[in-house]
């Protein structure tokens, strides 16, 4: 009996468990319950092929491509400067005559008004003398001109405007020196180039004049080389380099503070090797109060002469400095043998008389004049064009 009872209990328990399992299996699911998380599939490891590293995932191997190595960009060379073709120097002063005519208000027009008066007394002659001195003609040339004019006026008697103009023109040309040799010696000597040494104090436009002279010579068909011997001013060599690049003239230069004589020597040596026509050497802006600098300028000239002849030593003067420029000219003439004068800033100045005084003082001609700020505003000096521009038409 007890055995049957145990079996019944076991059957009942099994039946309850079966009913409970069925209830859990068919129970309604909660709509808000999150879906069961699916375990991630393990990536398939592929066998490494030729040239592949082991352990590369199949998925990555199928989608990833190694980019080719990037070739470094080659440096881009700066564009070559455009070479300009300057106009020839012939006729430049005629073309620039209008700028010279601005000076006539004092030196030319004023004198004509005085000389055209019906009666010239001592006061009128004093005014004529003052006008000439104010225009920087100089005391001695002024007295010579006034004396000659007084004599001619007494002989002529009454004068028309045209007669006064002709009289004054004759005297100005006499004082300016229409018969002076103003040839600029820039032609080579056989296998050796002509050498031009440019000197002057700071602020006169010396380096600019050197560049403009190179343009003028290249416009006349010369092959030019520039020497940047102004090693005391860093901007001077850069400025000269710019002038040279514009017209295709090579520039010999060294670091700031280098020996100027060494630069000049190298420039002349290269000019000989390259068979150029003209070597132009720009020197430092020597202050006329520093004797040591003047001695160095003489050294530059002596060193150049070991290789070639110095054909021209051009002194650059500012036409507006008047008698101060005269003192500069005298000191430079003692240091080197000046062969010609370049007057800059002559356009629009009433100080045109410095042409007369500086020539008389140094005994050398004005060969070039600067008549503006443009690159082609440097012109060979023509006494007749200059005088006619001062007097007007």
C-alpha cells in the first residue's frame, strides 16, 4: 500500500511540473521587453596570401586597399623676370625738355624780364646779379656774365624781347661751356671692358643713377655688368640687383660689410671673362666729412686699375643742394680723378645754375642729368637744349 502511495505522489509532481512548463511556454510576451541580444559572429580568419601579413581579417582584406606612396611635390621655380628693352639714350633730353622748362621761372624768365626793360639802372643790374646768384650760378660766373651783359647792352641800346633773349642765350652758353667734351667713355678696349666708377654721398641718387645708366647703355646696344661695391648699405646691393634683373645685366655682389675693393675687383675680372662692353661699379655713399672713407674710395680705384683702366669716374650731385654740393664735389675731386658730373633732380628746380658753377669749380663737364623719377629719365647733357628750356620759347 505504501508503495502505491509513493508512485501516486511522484506522478502528481511530474504532472504539476509539466503543467507549469506549458504555462511558461505559451505565456503572452511583453511587447516592451527588449529583443534578445544576438551574440556577435566571430570573424573568419583567412589564410595569408603571398605578400600579406598573417592575422588580417577577411572582411578588412576584402574592403581595404593600401594607397600608393605619395610622391613629394617638386619645388616650383619662381618665374623668370621679364627683361625690358630700354629706349636708346639719343634724344632723351629733347623729349624731356618740358621738365627742364619748369626752371625758367627764376633763372630764365626772370632774367628776360629784367633785360627787356627800357632802362637798366644800377638797381636793375643788382637784381640781375641777385637772380643769377640765387640760381647757384656762382659769384665769379655771375660777375663775368653781368659785366659782359652791361657792355653789350650799352652797344645795342634799346632792346626787344627777342634781342634780350638772344643776348642772354649767348652768355649762358658761354658760361655753360658749349664746346666742352661731354663724351661718355663706355666702349670696350679690345678684350677689356670700359670701367665706370660711380661716386657720391648718400641721398644724391647714386645707386639709382647706376641702374639708370645701365639701362641707357643697354638701350644703346651695350652688354653691361654691375658691381655692387656699396657694402655698407644692405639695401644698395638689393636695389642694384633689381635694376639689373629688369634689363638683363648681371650683378656681382658680396655680403654686407665685405671689402668694397674686393667686390670691384671681382666685378671687373668677371667683366673681362664674360667679354662685356662696360662694367659699372657703384660705391658706398661716402660722407665728405670722413677722410677715412675717402681714402678707401681711392683704394677701390687703385685695385680696379690692376685689372683694367678706369675710363670714367662720375660724381653724382643733387642739383637742389646748391653750394653744399659744391663742397662735396671738391672733396671727391681730391680723392679720385673725377671725369664727369651727373646732376640729379634737375627737373623743376630753380637751381639750374649749378651746372655752371660746378663745371667752373672742378674743370670737368656735366655729362648726364636726371630729369625725373622714371627709369629712363637719365639723359646726356645737351647745353643748347638746357639753355633753350631755361629761356622758354
